[in-house]
C-alpha cells in the first residue's frame, strides 16, 4: 500500500489526473478537463514538497499525529491528513521560484466551484487562455522535482504543452528562473549535507549531463558561476582565417573559424541544464559561439571527377 505522503505516489497520481485532463473531443468537456488539471496541480505541489520532506505536507494538528506519520515514527492504518491547498501553494511559492501562490489558488478555485456548485458555466477563460496559465505554473513544480514534461505526459503530448507555453512570452523567463533557482537550491543542499538520501547517490554519480553535440565551448554558469559547457550542432558560418606571424617571425598555418548556434548548456558543479536556444539566451549566455579548427585544404578543394 502506498503511503499517503509518498512522493512517488503523489507524482503518479498527478500523472493520471493530468492525462485525464488532456483527453479531448467527446471524452472530456472543457470544464471537466479543468477539474482534473486543477486537482493535478495540487498533487504536483504536494509531490514537490514531499520530495524534500513529507513533513512539509503534514497537518500539524491533532497532537502532531500527522507529523509523526510523515516522519515514519507511527505505523499502522492510522489516517494521514495533509495541509490545505492554500498552505501547499504558499510553501511552493517560497521554495520553488518563481511559482505564484495567487495564480495557483485561482486555478484551484475552478475545481472547487465545479465540485461544489450546481452550475457548469464557471470558467472566465477560454481553453486558449486557460491552458497556458495552467502549464506555466505546473512546469515550475515539475522542474522542482527534477522531472520533465515527457515524464509527466509522455513524448506524444509534449508538443501540445510546448505550444501552450509558447503563447506566453513570460514563460521562457519563468522557466529559466525556475531552472537556475533549482540548481542553486540543489547545490546548497549538497554543500550543507541536507540533500535527501535518495537524491545523494544520483548527485554524486549522475548520468552524463552532456548532449554530445558536434561543437562545444566553455561558458560561466548563470547559477553558480562555475565553468560549464555550451554545445551546438548547427553551423552558422565557416571562414578560413589567414595565419599570423609567430614568435619566430614565421607565418603560421591558416585555420578555420566556425560560428555555431548555442543549443545546449550544462554545468558539472550545480547540474544546471538549459536544453533549448531560447533558454540559453534568456539566461544571459551567448546566442552563438566561435571555435577554431585546423585548416584542411582537402575540405575546400573542388571534386574534379578525375577518379
């Protein structure tokens, strides 16, 4: 039986609710989609907090019983009660920038009105307006759990969410702020010895953060200022540069200068990853970078077809 405060269980339940909300056509009316999505947002908030510590979602009333259950000091079939949605969102706002408690509560209000009111006509926004507002909040909590949109909804539905997020220019800025804030938070937890045990081994032995693109250069991390790696695979321009005079007064060989689009950044110290060009630029990193390669005349000689 899954513990009611278990992070993985809360995450799994949020996945079920979100995917129900994304059912379209005759399967779900928009009002019902909003109901499931609103409930999922609260579950995502609980999961993000419980990943840090179950104590963050336990109601402290009743002589601390819920706190004891969350701490694993009381077992059995006793009931566990969590704090209210308002408290969940308030704590998320403080812990996971730039999450907005007020925006989240407005989303939760739609669920409450749908559940407790006799009317079905409760939504002040159209789907084209409501979904970008919802996903802008949800993606911050997903980032706080070191998860991705694909983890939540599957690869087939990621493009739908990205389209919603693209409608709101502020989402890119908020996404970058959330990623940088989370990277700083993780590094501080690790440095102080406060990183949860189940995350510690992954932190010490992470899978490679590198994208393995063709070209790379180094850049200062916008989160911790350590030396990170910026990568790209798309050449913007290629020029042959003449060599200069070296210390022996001799002309050096020409070289090739390649300008590359910045597509991916990773930091080995705080584990920050920015995996899209617009995120890289918003974080203050260069939109493009230039590298030098050895000049190979054969790369530029025409093929005369004499073979």
